[in-house]
């Protein structure tokens, strides 16, 4: 249903985004990534439904699940006394005619971030998520109310930078304020100013030292998409290509993590996704994982997983932390014993940053990525970490970056060799094209015109690896049951499409490369 909700709310602030964000992705976070590329082998409408279906909506027009970041903003504003709610995009036209402020958040507004930019460049077709957001932000009701009543439009989230690299965006959609950084504190001040009729700044940047403290980060009040719960913020590794490195490390108290897990489970979400930039550094001594806080955390989580027959995953973990944790107290094995269950949870997933196989680049752009090991040990520790995960029923989705500043042909071949070393370990390996963020914000992005034959060879190596293991994952019953059917279908379609494109490329270009050969995958 679109239009007027059955039971309209009185609102001061509407918080929303497009359908690719306001979705529970059939209960699987990974499925949402299908929207970062164009629709393949199916009509776009069906592809979009498979990747990001509409969640259940209450009588007020509020989605029963919403992105975790939007839930945090909602909680901060409600705690400050505002009538602020996350509203489904189908009801935006109704609510912007009654609200004074519209807040919009997103992870990838215009598909300029990875992996959207990569699929866009390689296929020449706009990603589904870009089309979806542009449709949302172009809703005429938003701009009619801005012109008629002075509706304030404030935009933020991890992809705030995309509004600046595409100046045309603010001309087409004249937002009032762009917020960059952790927004829980500043958004309250902005909303106060908007409601009082004070002018709003065109941009607010949350600088180092201005981030909310643990006490200032509110607990979510309604369920988050795919059961995501934050366990810590910040990262101590300082990789030069990452925007998170400037943020201080803060551990969320165990009782608040448990509270948010219960909010999700009691709200009908049957998954727990522990989120941080490096899950195994929860309660760590610098970059050295510690058994006590990690085992205490996962023992608590396991209790709820068993009670609700819920799924489980980590958002991100570093390969160095995985190796260290297992070598110092068998932490990974002990966590696996708590979580993995041969029926409901035969394995669980995590995203890891492979980044590069080049020791030279590792020293230069991510010297602490290997810590507490040495950068020279990085390729070996990567393989050790993959072996540990394979032994403990953890399937990583690993990303690596092509086009890093100062990259040479030898660096790329070092990455290809590392991918080859990982062929025995169940995993998906996904290439990313360099996007200038963090300390490297002033560098040039990696564009299609910069792709060399050796970059193509890296893409092919990753495709071969991922196609092989995607088939294995599907055979092992990944995403079992009716709810997992859309994910299984998407994976099967992606494998078919990837195999088709890979063979087309190999047949046309094999003779021009020392590595590419027409072989079965």
C-alpha cells in the first residue's frame, strides 16, 4: 500500500531512505549486495525484489525493521523528546507534508562506492541501488514541501562524501545540510535549530574528538535489518585507504549489546549479526584479541541463538586478529564450538579485507594491517587465517583492492599469487576498485580507463575462485528453507552469469596473456 497509513502519526521528523536500504533482505545481509550491480538474467523489478524486498509495515507506515544507522538516529531524537520515526519510503509523500524535517541516510547514495562503482564500470549499466535512491530522492512531494513550507532536508551516513564528489547532486536535489561522521549528537542540534527556524549549515563534519561517547550512543528502540547489533566503534589499524581509522576505539557494554539483541529477536528478527570493523578486537589489548571478553560475548549470544533458532554472522574481522586469536587461546575454535550447529548454523560468514598480496604495498598503505605480526608476514598470515576459518566452519567474503596509489604490475601479480594460494579454502573473493577515502582522500580514483591486462587477470582469478566455492556453498545447503530461497536463487543466477562472462572473456583474450587460458572453472 502507498499513500496514507491506516493510523497516521503526528511527526516532527521523518527518517527514511530508498527500498534498497529499507529492507530486511530476506533475513540475509549478503543478499543486499545484489543491488549494488545491475539486474542480470531477470527483469530489474524481480531482481530488486530478490535483493531488497519490502519489509512488513505497521499501521503507521513504519517498517518493522530498518537499517541500524537509521535506528540509532531515531533513538537519539526520541530520547531528546522529538516525535521522530523511521518511515517506509512508500509513505514519504504523506509524511513530508506534515513533518518539519526529513533525514535521509544511505551506505551508497549514487553507487560511487565499492562494489557498486566496479560493477557499473565493468558492465556499463547503472546499478540497481543508484536507480532506487534517485527514484526516492526525486519524489516531488519532498521538494514541493520544501518550497511551500520550508521542509528541511538533512542527509548523512557513510556515503555522505558522494554528494561532494558529484556537485550536480545538490543542484538537482537542494538538500539543506550534509552530515559527515557519527551523527547521534549533531543531528539533535540540527533538528533543534530546524524546528526553531534557525538557518542550517550546508555541511557539518564530526571531527576527531567530537564523536559521541559510549554514554551518548543510544540503544535502538525497534528492530534493525538482518539483526545487526554494534559491539564496538573505531579501528586501531590505521589503514590509509579507510575512513574509519580516525575514529576512537569504543567498546559497547555487554548489557547494551544483549538489550539490542533482545529488541531484534522480540521483534521477529531471527538473526544476530555482530558488527564492528574488527569483531575479534572486542575488549582487545590494542590489536591483540583477548579470550575473556570475546568468549563472554559469544556465550551470551549463543544462549539467544539456541532459544530462537537464529542465524549468526560477524560483519568484519581482520585476518591478523583471526590468526592471533587462534594461536593465543584457541579463541576462534572456542567461539565456533559455541555458535556452529550442524542444522541451523552449519557455518557462519564474515567479511575480511584481503586488500593486497604485495608486501611492498602492505608496508606503504596498511602497515598495521598485519599487527601484531610484521608486514613482511602478511601473505603467510592471510593463508593461515583462511585455514583457521576453514577448520572452524567460517566462510569469509574477502575483498581486495585494485588501483591503489603507487600500485605496480608486480604488486597485482603478488595479489594474484595470493589468491591462488587460497584456492583450497571455502570463500568468496571479491575485487574492489580503489575509491579515495581516509588519508588517501585526495588521490585519483581507479577508473575503467586505467585497467590493464594484469588487472583483468586479477579479476579472472577472483572470479574462478568465487564461482567454484559459490557452487560448493550452495551444495552445502547455504540459506536453507523457504526464507533462504531468494538468496539461493540469486547466488545461482550470479554463478551462471559470472561463468558465462568469464568464458566469453577467456575465449576472446586468452592468447594475449601469460595467465589467461580457456579452462573450465
